[in-house]
C-alpha cells in the first residue's frame, strides 16, 4: 500500500473530525449568521471588511469544510483505483463524498434560506455518515481487519441484533443531541440527571422536553452498550476485535454521559461541549466498524 495514500487517509479522517467539531462550534457560539445570508462569500465580499468573532468562526468552518471536500474527493478516487477490488471500497468512496457534499448544501441552504431547528439538527448526523465512510476507508487502507483476524470472525444472531439496533438507535441519540443545540435547550434544565432534582416532574415546555428527551435517550444507550459489553467480555474474549471494540464503545459512551453532565455543571463550557461532540463522533465510528464486520461475517455464513 502506498505510504502517501495512508497519510492522506489519516489526514482526511482527522480533518472530518475537525469539520464535525467546527460545525458544533458554529452552533454553540451562535455563529451561523456570522457571514450574513451570503454563501459561499461572507456578506457578499471575497475578503470581509468587517471582522467579528462570529464571522471568523463561520468562515473558518466553511474553508475547512471546502478543503476537506477536495481531500475526500481525492481519497475516494484514489482508493477506488488502488483497492477497488475490495468489496466495500466503491460503496464507501461514494458514501463519503456524497454525504459531505450533502451536508455542505444543507449548510448553504440554512444560511440563504431560514430553516427550522428540526431540519438543522440533521446537519451533524449527515456529516457523521461521511466521517464514518472515510474512517472505514482508512481502516481498509491500513488492513486493520487482517491485523485483528476479522476474516475469521463469526457473529451470532444475538450479537448481530445488538450491533444493528444500537447503531440505528445511536443515530436517534445523535439527532436529539443536535436538536438540543439548535433549539438552545442546553441549559434549560439547571440540574442533572433530572431537570430539577429537588422537584421531579414532567417537562413543562418544548425546551425541557427536548433536553430531557435527549438525556433519556442517552441513558438508554449507555445501559444498552454496557449490557452488550458485558456479553462481549463474557463470551467473546477470544474474538479480540469484538472484545476490545465493545470495551472501547462502553468507554466512549461513558465519557459521553459524563461530559454531558459536565456541560450542565460548567454552564456550557465550550471545551467540554466540544468534547461531548467528539466522544459521540468516535463512538459512531466504532459502531460503524461493527456494521462493517457484521456485513463480512454474514457473507461467510
């Protein structure tokens, strides 16, 4: 495998994480209108004359996203040519560029035409699909599956059910988290894990429902992944890729829950909030790899 292709794959994967974090930063700092209702230019100018912090954040996100679009396109074409004989390569190459392009168009539409919070919340999830495709392409390039003897992996029906169900459900959790950001519901509940710990009650408005709905969804996935990790530790100790994969998933979901609580206790500290987005991004990457392994396991059965 060409060393330059490996470097490009790693750089593109890291770049995709930066794009996701940049999108979260734009939302959390309310910089979405930093360039006004103008795209791709800022306030209709090639070189902005009136510089504001919001403009810098929004413009930087656009520039990084644009550069990553070119990198993903090059990576997709290059992997298609070099490892196109591997079954998943062409599909992942198409997926990575298509969804990155789609998230760019949705971002542009959000600037030019006002969109509802429920539509804007899809933006992060669409970017995650592109990230997952790039991440899996990188693993293919580095032949990680061979290093973990993944070609010998047989996944039973129960584990298959959990992998598929948790992966689908995680996307719902991600959407609810994005909805919390876009509806500005992050600090609507002053306590954790309940909205008001000294007076447990049902939410009383839309913002509390959004916040508590996300907490409930996150709590369920934490318990679910914990249970499957217990199964993996107990029954899949010899299948290293599943054993360590689920331990990694449980570690990430634990960090996700803890950082979510710290967001409340620190009154939306920006670093903590971005770590919250980073942990769910990495978790989604692990779950995507499980789906990849599952597709190969079923092929052999």
